[in-house]
């Protein structure tokens, strides 16, 4: 069986056809890469009906587990599962070693950056990062200034977005240090893949990711004060209507800790308690899945009903730990992103193992004019936005869309950055019963507490629309399981 | 130790699941018993309608429409689908407290009754549809029993089940024999239908043989020690689970709902069942319903919405 490669010019209207995207399974000569060989043989041996049946099995698994989001219609609401692709994405051991080292290095540097920003601000004094860029960012929280954070671990859970460039190298597209989500899909995809491809899974020698909840719990525990012998950890969720609610409940269940909402917590004498059936019980560590703005109406947004009044004072008093720390967003700001390589060499004296994507800051007049002149080749993003909102994919946009975006750019250049349109790598996906390549990215999850740990696995997000480069689930993206292979290439040995 | 909000949700899951099962049986028996146009079929229809409605009974509703309303009408908290949707909504809010096995059962039932084909399945074969829901609910209860820890969370779930059950059986007794509502059931077929609605026909026959009389039915549904839907059985379980969950609550000397539950249990345990007149039975059923309502409020006040001043750490 031969596989089609993505056409080299999937982008209509692109002025210059860029290099062809890297395909995860097929090399440029059309042969299956060695780490995919076993799976490719297995897939080739299955009929279309077999594949469809497995896809149904997979979808039923998600539906049964309640891994759904609700689509609200005019008359009634229906529940849909997040689109999930049957065929796993495979990463060989050598490539993963680079990714892992790069992620650890990056998070170490970013935590040091945050510790510095919220204390002496040496990096600003030395002029490595522009002062106004950091202190003027809406995600900078002056309330965090000089506040003790154990192990200097500000971002306890980080989900970085990596992409593979046409030359085969990985690069970091975005750091998510606020409340990154998606880890439950990584785990659920794995559970499902073990049911759909048990044989190939065993043969490939895939590394385990099931320990993630245990590692998360020990990371969170390591943030508690030493004198609290048995720290009470809780997961704070905005509630059942949040689109990531399944994930909050899933992590709480697998860690065996209570899933609380703001209304379950009260503060008294700068301590945080939860309301239990038998009275109040002290809380030590809050893994919060609520944005900074909403965690404490007395400190941040006053109209928030999701948080706990007085929580931040309890945190300042050292009586409770909030994970991730408030104010981490300043380090994953899309404008600060451009300086991450400098941040890494400033604190660690090392070169970045994982490179950045070239980024133009529209706040600089010279870069702005370059961006405006090349709007049809660039991706422009609003600095504060996430989830694929507020962005323009130049080559895919119509002339009118580009013109109205240029208007917005000129009006508020500080709010935008631009990056070249990168051909994300493609991986084979099962689309309407046939196997067809789609663009994918990679979101691994990194934990940092007393030490930094990377789970050998990731969420691979898929742009299900042919040719599309937008993988966000809010914009028609799906996901698939990601197999990180162990040191020995068991996939080949077993064949 | 469990979150107050979680305990409340588990309690409501118990109530809604029990209610859904009961409503299914009412609808099923109603459809079955009203196939002919006899006096007994009229009695059954009146009994079901007065058991599910509060006070006003529209007289001219056809049995089919009534069964449809009991089963499918959404928005009304006393329909099967509405009860299941709420049970599942509560389960979603405490998803971390339920085992996957238990959650899957409830989620499946919910997906079926709210799915696009539900209305047609009901219209095509209502009896089969209702029977399947009841069977699935039994699977849910079985999965919960077999996989959940029988600790505090279980206690709240069971409290919901048995308080709801005592109230449902009480209301059915009022609808069948209550003098205040007039027109008690007298026809043999209507009395068997009543037994069927509380799933009591076979256990009743085993105890009293086919000797079907109002006095014995009443005695059975109120005072039988072993039948799981009798008032005596339900109130004994309420007392048992309440003393379990209340063990660690320090009320500072005030009386909790356990006292009320103990008294209610004793009322049924020590009643002079054999000589009780119809009038006294009516009174006792009314007392049971009233005390269940007070227990419901008492549980909420003691475990969920307690005032913080009373419980601040010393």
C-alpha cells in the first residue's frame, strides 16, 4: 500500500510555494519511515470496514466516558465528542530525547525568569528584555512582587506547543504557562489506542504515560509547606459548564483528591478551608484551573463568582499554595516569547535546544512595516488572545480580511506579533474512511515542583480540514494518540 | 470526609434515579391496564394521575398521553427523561466521586432516553422502551453497589434512594386508598395494577397468596419487614444510613435529623399493623410523608448548608 503525500502547494493564493511539509510517516521518497513500519503493515492488513469499526469503537469509548462537549442549539443541546483520530502519531526515542532536554531547559529558564521578574528584575536592569514589554503586559501581576514561591516553581504545569518544520526539526510555537489543558485527552487517547491497536502497541515498545496523575500529585505536594505533614491538595474548577470540566474531574479522580468549586472554599484568618459534610477542613495546595482574573474577587476581578474571596491574601500569608502561581502568563506572552532564546542564555548560559519560530514584533515600527508589506505570507496573532482566536493566517485569508486586519494592526500595533506561515508536519489520519495526511502539532506536558519532569507522551492535535494549519479544538481541530518509543527500537525487532 | 456539595449531589442522584424507575413502572402499568374500557381501567388511570400530580387532575387525559407525559415530557421534573437528565447532570458534577463503571451505566441510560430515536422507540414499543430503562437502572444500582466504596458517599446516595422511595410508596398508597382523595380502588384488576406499580405483585402473592384485598395490600406496602419498597423497610434504611453519615458531625449538643429518622422508623416498626383502621392508616401515611419532607430539609441543613459560625475550627 502506498500513501499519498500532502500536495506541495495546499495553500491557494500563496505567492511562493514553500517547502513541502515534513510527513511523520513517509519519507520524501515515498517509503515508510522505520519507526512507522509495524503500524503501517498492520493498517495495510485491515480492510476499510475493519478501520471503520475501530473508529466506531474509539468514538464509543469517548462517548461512554462522557468525554464530550455540549453544542447549544436553538431548541435543544446535543453532546458531541471531541474528534479523535484512530491512527497514532509515533516519535522515535532519539527525537524525543532532544525534545525532552529542550523542554526541561526552557521551563527552567522561564521559571527563573518569573522569579527574577517578581523580585529584583535583573534581566530588565540589564536590558535583555524591554522593561515596558514585561511590566506593561496585562498578564504581569504586580501583586506577585516579592512573594515566596517554593522551589521558584511558578509554572507547575506547562503545556508547550511544538511544531515540526519542513526540515524535520522541532520548534516551539508557544509556551502555555497559565492553565494549560489537554492532558486528559493525552491519557484518554492512550486508553482508547490500547483497545484499538493492542498488538501494534505491544510490539512498538511505547513508553508509559499513565503515571502522569501520580507525578502531578507529587509535584503539587512538593509545593506545600514543609511543616504540613500530610498536605491536602484540591483541584479548583470553574464548574460543570467549563469546556475542560471533564479534564478537571478526570485529574481529580485519578489523583484521588477533591474537585472543588469556588463556592466550596472559604477563607478564615488567612487560611483556606473547604466545606465538608462534617465541617471545615484546611486546604494546603490548590491546583487551580481558573484563570488569574477570576481566582479572588478581592484581589483581581471583582465580578468573578468562580473564585474565593480572600484566597490571594491566604497565599501571600504562606498558608496555601496556588498552582500555577498567578502572573505566570507574563512569561508565555506572545511578545515575550520572541525573547525566550535570550532568556535561556541569560540565566543558563546555554543555547536554546529547541528553537523559536522567527517572530516579528509589530510594536517595532520597522518590523511593523515589514509585516504590513508581507501580510499574505505571515500569520498574525493578537498578543493576549489564545485558542486560535484573533489571528490571521495570511495565505488563507481573503483580500478583504487582510485589509481589515491591516487596519487593526495600524491602530494597535503593540497588540500584535507576526510569524512566517510554517508548514506544520503532516501525519496520516483516517478521514471519511480513507487514510489521508493532515497537519499536526505536538503538545507535551512538563511538570515542575521540587524537580522538572516531562511525561514521555503528548497530545497531538490535528487540523482535520484538508490543508488547514489551525489545530485548536475550538476551530475544528481534533487529536490523536502519541507514541513515544523506548530506547530499543522494539518496533523493528518484533517485525 | 467529603465535600458538602458533593454529598448533596449524590443524595439527589439517588432521589432522581429512584424517581425515574418508579415513573417508568407507573407509565408501563398504566398503558397495560387501560387496554380495555372497564371500570378498573378508569380506576388505574385516576390512581396514576393523582399519584404523579399535585392536587389538580385533568380528568380527560387519555392514558396514552398521560404515559407519554410521564415518560418523555422534558422540563417537568416528574418525567422519566427529566429525572434521568438531572441525575446525570448531578453525576457529572461529582464525576470524580463515582466509579467509571457506575458513571458509564448512568451516562448510557441518559444518552438513550435523550437520543434522537427515543421518541420513536417509545411510540413503537412503549412497554419495551420502559422495560429497558428499568433494567438499565437496575444495572446502574448494581454497578454502584458492586464498585463504589460503601462509605459516606454511598450513605448519601442511599439516603436519597430511600427517602424518595418512602415518599413514592406513600403517595401511591394515598392515590390508591386515601379517603381524602375520594374513590379508592376496589376492582381486583386495579388492585393488582397498584401492586405492580410498586413492583410488589410477586412478593405479595408469595406472602398472602392470591387473596387480594385492600387491607392486606396496605399492610404489605406499609409494614412488611423484608419487602424493599415497604414504608417500614425504607424508613429503617433511612435511619441506618443517616446514623452512618451523621457519626462524625459535631452539632454541639443540638439534635440532628437522626432523632427524627429513629422516631419515624419506630412508628412503622411498632405500629399495630393488624388492627389498624383505614382512617388510622391514612393518618400514618400522611405522617410518614410529612416526616420524610422534614428529614429532607434536615439533611440539607445539617450536612450541606450549615452555618459557618457553628463549625469554625477552634
